[in-house]
């Protein structure tokens, strides 16, 4: 069963706990740029996703497109899957945390 846009919106805003400006600052760091799977052009998939998340979070709800909702749903799925793979030990300086932050979720918050 597919989710409604309202359900996607609610889940997205529950899971994406970084502000657009915090995410923008994070994406400028070397730690952000050095994690994740390359999308084929030298930039990680999550890093590209972070840029889309910033644009989505800066839009009014009524201005969101179907493409925005598709990406929001992808972000929700990624965060849920990745959170379930939490490593043992300290996560503060982990690639696991850095990857989640690229997708707009800081597990330390």
C-alpha cells in the first residue's frame, strides 16, 4: 500500500531533524563529502540528497511537487533503514552518523 502525501510529509518532518541552514553548513564539511556511495560523478548519493532536502524544507507545503514527495519518501526510507543498522559503540565521529546527517537526520539530537 502506498502512502499519501500527508503521511510522507509527516514522516519526513519527524525524521529530518536538521534545519536547512544546519544541513547546508554540514554539507560543506570534508566529513560530509567523504562518506556514502558515489553517484557516478564524484558526489555521494546522500550528499546530493542533502541538497534536495534543503530546497524541500525551504518550500511551503502547498508548493511541494510530486517529485518533492517522491524524494521525501526516499529520504524517509533511507533514514529508517540506516537507523536500524546502528553500530555498537560511540557514534559521534562515525561514518554511520555522517551518512545520516547527509540525509538530514542527526542521531545525536
